C-alpha cells in the first residue's frame, strides 16, 4: 500500500510500525458552528483511508479529537454569554449526526480537549524542563521555535528571520513565518480557565492535539491526517512540541486532503456559497450523494462543488443501486457458480486502485466497468459491489427510505387511482400539486416512485 507522505513529498510504501494495527490521528471538528462541506470532504477522505486499510487486512485504531476550547469558541461564548458546553455540545451532536448520515465510521476514540487539560499541562511542563518553552510574566507559556532545529520539516515556512520573528498568541495565523506560539494562555477577562503551575489560563490549540494524540496512540503515530489548511501552522507546531517533549518522531506519515471550492471559488459566508449538509438535504439530496461526489475527485486534488455535479452524482448513485438490485434478482436464476477469475481480477484492480494513494476515482471506474460488463455473471457483480462498498461506503445494497409526510403520500395515492382509471387529466393536476409542495412522482412498471424534488 502506498500513500503520499507530506513529510517527504512523495509516495511511500505503508505498513504499521508495530504489528498489524495502524494508529491514526485525524484532526476533528472545532465545535462552535456546523461543519461545512469542505470540512466534511476531509472527514470523508479520512474514512476512505480507514476503510482501505481494513480492506487491505490491517486493523485500525483511530483517534479524532473534538476541539471544544479555542479562540473561536471563547469568542462565541463571550459574545453570547453562554458557557463552553452550551456553545459546543449542540454542535458536537450535530457533527456526529452529519458523519453518521455520510456513513463515516466512528473512530475508536473521540476525546474532548476540555477533558484532557491535565495531559496538556504535563506536556508543557516537559517542554519547559527540556528548554523548548519559556514562561512570560503574565503566566503565558510559549514554544521557542529557534530551539527546535527541525522546525519546518513538514511545510518549510520562512525561517529567514526565525530568531527575531516574535511570537503569536493566536491559534491560527496565515503568514508562513516560523514564530513562537502559545502553549498556555494566561486568563483574560471572563475567559474560561484552568489551574496550572503558571496560574489560571487555558491551553493553546496546537498543544491540545499533541496531548490527545500521544495519550491514546503513544509517542509515534503511524498516520496523522487532516485538511491541507491544517498543515501550517497546526501540524508543523504539533511536530515541534511533540518531538521536543518525547525525542521521538511524532508521525511517520502526514496525509493532507485538498480544498473544496464552490463554483470555482473559495467557500465563504460573505460570498453566499457557504454550505452545510443541511443545505444539501433541504434541496432534496441524500447525504450519500455528496459522498459519491467526493469520491469522484482524488483527495489531493482541489474539488469543485456545484449543484449540477451533485445532481449528477445522485443520479449515478441511484444507477449503482438499481444495478445492484437487478443483479441480485438475476443471480437467483443462475446456477451455483464458483468465483470467476474475472471477479478476482476486478477485486484486485479495485483494491489496487485504493491502495495506490486512495485513488477512489479509479476504484469507481473499475466498479462501473464491471457493472456494465455483459459477460460477468450477475452473482459476481453482486459480490464485487458488496466488496467495493466496504471501502466506498455508499450503501449500494441498502434501499434508502425517505420519510414523506402523510399528506403527500395520500395525494400520490389519489393520483395513482386516477391514472389507473385512465383519468389522466385529474392525475396531472395532482402531479402539479405535488410539485408545488416540493415532491416529484415518476411512474414505473409496477406502481410509482415518490421523492422530494431536487432543486
């Protein structure tokens, strides 16, 4: 199995460091708002990574943190006069609902930052002891970038003025400068705080992930994954503080997913193109249509989201499910067959595609090629689609039942009565009423199909 490692800038053969269990840390949500579709694309590629490792025969132990304390959350808490929990818990629940709808497997551990502050304090104490950190008069503690000789090995930021670049207290900063960053922030005003050897305060964002990753996975991870926007400064700082404290490599592989664009531009609320999974559902699309859409673009390539492309993805997913149902019926008529060499080859090609740096678009092409192969027995098509779904997670074999209001189903029933009686004029009037209410009906050989209209 080969994965592109940001540390080396090239594809490298992957196998777990110890035994057959891959230890993975993935940056989770900052729960001060709903996750947007760009965030969700990252969680989807990480799920494909997880599923592919399992399909290749490895075990997986994945940790995904819940960031429930950082600058953005503090700001939201102070502005709304709500506690941290009142701000974060509802969005945490919504996030978990979202990944469930997208059929993203739940990691083995989903620790909250606020429940691991003691571990963070211990890590900071170790950095102070080893001379990688220093304390300010107000009680804040900073990491000294100049003391860590390997700083920048992940993203190679500008280090020309490293010793004089100053420090930054903000959790996130865009300039690619090597600057001292906050490990512990002294309490200000009415901010939430914890006791520490340096006085009341709270952890910086970067130390949170290092503490939780090493607590659950040990000093050296197999894989650290996240969005490309987290590479600097977040992952760069994680490496520095983790390796400074332990003296061991923090992660053997860093894997980053590219940005999602909307209509070719950066997604932003000010641009009116900021979407969440709720927006997708409100327009009549099931979440798994978005999952299919993401699979069509390699995780290391920028993905352009449009409503037209989502509609096409929904149609393609429907087509796969119909092909599965048809093959399942046809397989009943076939005599008992041994696994064919064609099926073995297709499974090998599919796994090979995914094992080649998670090439999901190629895996989809292999799947569709087999589905359309008139020479491949129906039984083999069923077997391949079920095998592929273990990694692709599209629920191809499951009928997606949509909850439709009773009023709508009654109207559709009346329309069917008119249509069966040959009264097409009245049937058409009811069809128009259904469309006005946001539903569409399609006549089939046996009855009809009713669903929410896609906008």
